[in-house]
């Protein structure tokens, strides 16, 4: 989850973002999505609307969808406690871009779900033939928690990174040890009125887990603003999925992309994520029930919120979010 380490101006996006914020309406109570009209979108997006507005699904269908989104149906493969590591077989590998692959691992039984709740991660373990000790690294699956029989990881390769290099060398049929879940921020529907997600690189995976939980659940009316920084356009992971969500929920989900190396004609921000951009697009700190989530490379974390001390200690809030007036309690570092 490492992508860059400093702030630079993102002027092209600023004007657009400011208009969006101006029209976003009140922050206070109620949760009425009609007070949260985003600027970009136009007729096509407006026409899409919320899926539940264009035809209310049956209660049964809705319930099944919620279960699929947040887990809760099927026997869990990962139960935590003293379960120890579970060996999973790699079923399929898909190359996503120049440094990232999607890995599909089979759960031990075909009708099992992962057992992960929102939000949580999974721990991998690998010890190479010449390694003195095993390497342990956490990952956040990108498949729905209610998906049966498999679990997908999206992993970026670091040339000197033992786990990502090992994963990228794996072929279908080989096995890897997993343990979990590793609980993170416990999400519940409508827990917050408006959340802001600030991600860099593969830091998008825990954000995507939250997005899936929120938008696959027709009962959850949370509004979400994503600020997603990457090096280049081809590094934007899950772009198709994020665009689909933005098109389907134009009044509740808005994504702002910032690139270090923007191509000609790029409509988003360039450089690094700036304090100005965050101020313009994020829910205001004085909002009654807002929460910000941050996940990215150490440089981004330092500049935006400061790094967490360890999984149990979020550390002090510093950086841009502190400067903008947010409290430590309003920010969660994955
Ligand atoms: C909760 C959680 C969920 C995660 N989910 C995902 C996910 O879904 N997908 C994913 O790809 N990754 C994810 N990660 C990151 C993942 O756990 C590994 O850190 C990553 O895959 C690299 O592991 P590695 O063993 O290959 O390399 P590492 O040995 O961990 O290092 C990787 C590279 O980063 C550089 N590096 C290490 N530390 C620093 C530093 N402090 N500053 C700058 N550079 C540094 C090293 O030089 C090396 O080249 C997640 C991390 C957390 C904490």
C-alpha cells in the first residue's frame, strides 16, 4: 500500500470539487439524500438514480442481497480464536495491470463463506525454502463477504517484498496459509450519515469492502465521498467497479481521482492529494455524524492523518485532517 509521499497542488479538480461541496446541502441529521446533490453526473447519471428507487425489490431479495454483502449466510471458513492457519488452494490468477494481479482462492468447502465481517482483513503466511522465519502480511479481500466457495485478493507486487513476490509467482493449484478474520472498523448500516474515504494505491481494498457493504445493502443510506490517489491512470484499481457505483448512486457516492503522472486530457486532479481538495470535498468536521477512513502508503498516511501506531493503537491525528479541524475520533486509519 505504498504510492507517494508528499502533497502538491491539484488545481484542475479544485473548482469542480468546490461546486460539488457548495451544492451538497446540509450536513446535519436526517440523512436525506436529496440534500446531497452532486454536481457531476448529468442526465445519464441522474437517470440512473438509486436502484431501489427504480423498482423496490421484494423483501426476500433485499434480505438475500444484504446477507451476500455483509456475510451472515453460509458456514464461515475463518472463525478466528484458536483456529490457526487454514491452507487454501489458488484456483485462478488474473493480471490486472503492470504490477497487480487478482487471486482467487478456494475456500475449504464449496458452500462456505469467508466469515469476514465488515470491515476486516485476512492474514497470509509464507516461509520460503531459504527463509529463517515465515512472512506474515494482511490483505483485504475484494470479493463479497457472502460469496460462497471462494475469496479474491487484489495484490500489488513490490520487487523486494517477500509476500507480494511470492503471491505473484504462484500458479493455480498451489496453496497458501491464511488466518483470520483480523477485525478492523466495525460497520453497521447507517452508522454514519456521511463518510469520507481517502485511499492511495492498494489502500482502496478496505475502502471497497466498506463500499460494497453500504451499496449492496438497500437499508443503508450512508453517503460516501472517495478521494483516491495513484501514480498513473493504469494504477487506478477497481476503476470499473467504482465508476459503476458512482453511476448507480450519483446522489450518494462521489469519487475524486488524483494522479501523480496524469495523461494529456486528464479530467481529475494532478500531483498529490492536497489539503485544499480534502477541505472542499469531504464532509465538514462539524457534521453531526461523519467519519473519515484513511489507507495508503506511509507518505500519504503521514501527510493526511499520521500513521497508526499498531493495530490496536490508532495514534494521534496529525497532518492535513488535523489542520482541517477533524478530531481523532472522526478518523479511522486502516
Ligand atoms: C489491513 C491491511 C490490508 C491490506 N490489504 C492489501 C491488499 O488488499 N492488497 C495489497 O496489495 N496490499 C495490501 N496490504 C499491504 C500488504 O499487507 C503488504 O504490506 C504488501 O503486499 C507488501 O508486502 P511484501 O511482503 O511483499 O513487501 P514488504 O516487505 O512489506 O515491503 C513492500 C515494499 O514496500 C517498501 N516499504 C516497506 N516499508 C516501507 C515504508 N515504511 N515506506 C516506504 N516503503 C516501504 C519496501 O521497500 C518494499 O519494496 C494491506 C495492509 C494492511 C495493513
